[in-house]
């Protein structure tokens, strides 16, 4: 009988990703650009998230953290609950280095 891999525990530090740099979208600071790495929700919810543009390897920007999280996804602004954002595992995107002399 094949044994299921144990779930990874992520450590959060002051609203930033820690360890392997993967954390829930709900822990990211407003203004951050991240890359979606995994959707950890029910199959129906995963399908709906993908329809809205929240797909693995998609880069998104968290614009606001008020009563809901406002994200820029594929040139559209979408609001999601913090509970739903808990199920979207993301990794920070490094800013592109600026070119000297530009």
C-alpha cells in the first residue's frame, strides 16, 4: 500500500513567506507580487479558481487587504475572502534587476 506524503507545514514570519518561500496568499503583504504554486481546496473550488485566472504558475499582485483581498489577476481585479486565500499557496516573485544605464 502506497503511503501518502505528509503535508508540508509552512512557517509564517511577519506576513512574509519563510522556509521554502511558499506560503498562503492570505499571509502576503499588500503590494507584493507572487506566483501561485498550489491550490489546496476542494476540486470544485479549484476548478472555479482556475476559471477566474488563479492557476498554478500564474503571477498575481495583492493590491489590498481590507475585508477581502483584492488581487490583480490577468489584468483584472478580483476580490476573494481570506479563507479562500488560505488555500492558495504562493511564492514571492523577485523584482527584476534594473539595467545600468537605462
